[in-house]
């Protein structure tokens, strides 16, 4: 496979990540879902929770499923399934069908695409550049598509405000069929020599750190616009909140490469959690809309750093040979946080009319994660490697 063909294939895959990243713009799409189906916050947020859990399953099962597909058809298949899922969601006549199409099918497909993109990037000529870019592109998709959801919903597009992500994945599907061929496309090489690792104390601690530490970020990503009380600024302020939150998540992921390299994965994760605890505490007392938006962006930034540094922390604790299996176990914590966090926040919002209780819970969980970071084995911590 030529270098030019490999780069074209990787570029198309990263473009697909942009469309799948519309998942992170859910808070901009949520009003359309509530209006179209007449559901409350708890029910609507459950769709986002389902999507995050399905995303986790897609990350875990993606490589095994794609191994059965010819290499040149893998990207068209993933992008095509993502586009079909969004099309069904946009035309759903019932909430159950919408939840299955968006929450289960689109979430799962996005997870498969995430794994596929990172695998291709890690096998590229410049993995230290393209792996962070691939991961960050998901956040960028939410940053740009999320506000468009708000604008299109306000313009009367209803569920069809999902169109930008659908269009992106459709274009990637078509372009990958035209621009790649069986002779010119190969999957990222699979390392079959990895050591299987069973759950142990270290993995349990890492699991809790990732799960508890992710809750606040996932809630903010899912409810960015809803944190703001109705104001005369209306759509513009809500769009800004969605944009800044997704941008903060993206910048946090990109900056994690520098912080982990300079301070090590343990202190990189500890710094992200410390920032999260402090910002969440400020958010509890904030009332000015501009201040709230700024604090939400910082929470998302801290979450992005945590999400991108956790794989490095897992590798530092278990070693390269056991990383693949170990990270699979740890990543399920993210799925649990995605299921429990947004749904609980939506339920508490319906019951109390405020996010104060959710924020207090998130402060406690982030503080627990921070404490556990320094409970990791000192011997393992001394062997950290990026």
C-alpha cells in the first residue's frame, strides 16, 4: 500500500470521525428530541446514555467484527451504517425507534469507527501526530455540529437538525468506495502476541478512577445548553455553550500529550481531576450566564485531559504487553459513567429543577478518583512511560 493511498484512507477515516463526533453535540440536539416526542429530560438523556454504552461496546467488539470484512470495505461499511442510523433516527415516528437508531446503532457504529481510526493512526508514518488528531476530531465534530443542531432546531428542522453528521458520514462512505481499492487498502496490523490480563486490584482502581472521574464531563457534554436559565440571548447563548464545551473537550484531549510527556500520566490525570473538582465547586455557586458557560468549558477541558491521559496511565501501570486487554476492562468504566451520569442528572433535573445535586455528586466522585490516583502502586508509578 503506497504512502499516498494510506494517507488518503486515514484522512477519510478522520473525516468520518468528525461526523461521528456529532454524538458529543447531543445537548444541542436534545431540545429537538424533547419537542418531537414529548419526553422529559430523564427519558431524552437516556438516549445519550445508551449511545455512550453502545460506543463502549463498539470499541471493544469493533476489531473482531471488522476482521470478517474485506479491508477496502471496512470504512465504507462503518460510515454507511452510521449514516443509515442517523437517517432512521431523523425519520422516526416513535421514541423507541429513535432510541434504537441513535442510542444503540449510531452509538455502536461510532465506537467501532473510533477504534478503527486509532488503529490506522497508530500504524501511520506519524502516529504521535495522527493518534491525537483522530481522537480530538470526535470532540471537534461536537464543537461545530452541536451549535448547528441548535440553529437548525430553531429554524424548524426538528429531528432533521441531525443532517450535518448524516451528510458527513454519507460523503465519507461514497468517497471511500471511489478513492480506495482492494489493492490499495489494508487494515492496521494486529498484534497477536498480547498478553491477556485478568481483573485485579490495579485494574479495579483504574476502573473507578476513569468511571468516577468521567461523570462530570459526560453530564456537561450532554446538558451544556440546559445549564443556562432562559435568557433574552436564547439560541445564541445556548449555541455558544455547546460550542465551547465541545471545544474544551477537544483542547483537553490535544493538550494531554504535552502534560503527560512533561509530568507523567499519573500527575497528568491528577491535575485533570484537581481542575475538575475546583471548577465544579465554582459552578455550584455560579449564576451569571457568561461565568457558567466559561466554567462548563473548563470542566469539559479537564474531562478531555482525563479521557486522553487514562490510556497512558493504564499502559504505565500494566505495561505495553498487557495494555490492550487491560484498557478494554478499564474502558467499560467510561460506559458505566455514560449510562449512569447523564440519566441521573436528567432525573434529578426533572425532580428538583436544578443541577446543584448532580454537581455535588460529581465533586465527590472526582475527589474519590483523585484520592485513588495516589493509591496506585508506587512501584508501577515509578515505571511510567508514555
